[in-house]
C-alpha cells in the first residue's frame, strides 16, 4: 500500500516533541510492514527552519519525505 502523510512538521524537528516522535515511529513501522510511505511536510523547526533543501525528496529512516518552505511562522 502507498501511504501519504501530510503534516506541518517532521523529523528532525524534535522541538515539537511528541508529535514528531509518534508520527515518525508510525511511518517507520509502516515501512517495516512493507508499505511505501511518503510524508509531505514543512521546514518548520520552531522559530528556525530545518537545514534541508525544500522540494527535494529525502529518505529519512526509510520514509520518503519532501519538505516544503514554510509560508507562515509558528505556531501554524
């Protein structure tokens, strides 16, 4: 199965604590179960931005992640 998660923040934005931890573990478990998991997220990392290239797909612990430039500031 192909699964797409759309979430405002993802690893390594651990500033957001529990949300990042729970969603990333869910996605990684789904990959381990044989699914193809994609995440669309933003470069949000609190008041800063993650050091990633927006729009480029990255493999983050087996999950295919595309980060998009954040258009608003925290906490949205």
